[in-house]
């Protein structure tokens, strides 16, 4: 996430990278892929992500940390996280501008993951 903090994409700049690193356990063994999505309708853009861990236990631990630390964004600039239960060694989530919103694409991604 250090590299992401230096990117110029406006949504990525709003992700609290230090908190995300700690919560998701991005210590070098996990791989995270992030995509900015601009919906076709008038909804705001969001970031969808998929993290892959070396083991299912590591994914579950990251999920547990996410659920334990999920709270409203600490500033209006931060994005609100939503994370779904892991499937095997993979964990999927989104960062949105509005709290409690999970775009349908997140469920589609989650459903497509192998167990």
C-alpha cells in the first residue's frame, strides 16, 4: 500500500493506507489487487479489492481484524470499508464514499471466488 499512497488517483489517495496495511495484514506475503470502478448510473465511483493470503487462516485473521476495526471513516476524505467473509485464502471488499453501501459487483466477485 505504500506505492498506492503515492498514486494520483483521487479515490486511492483517500484510503487510509497505514490502517489498511495493519488491518489487512499486508506484510509482504499477501497480494492485493485494487480496481477503481465508475458505475454506469449516477452512483459515485468506488474501489473494489481482492486480497490473496498464503493460507486460509491468514485470510480469516485479516477478516476478523477488519470486522473488529470497522468504524465510520474518521474524516470526510476517508472512504468507508466493507468486507465479505473470506473464501479460502481470498478476501474481497470495497471502499465507498457512503457508509454501509456494498455495490452488487462485490457480491459477484465474492460468488466467483473458489472455495
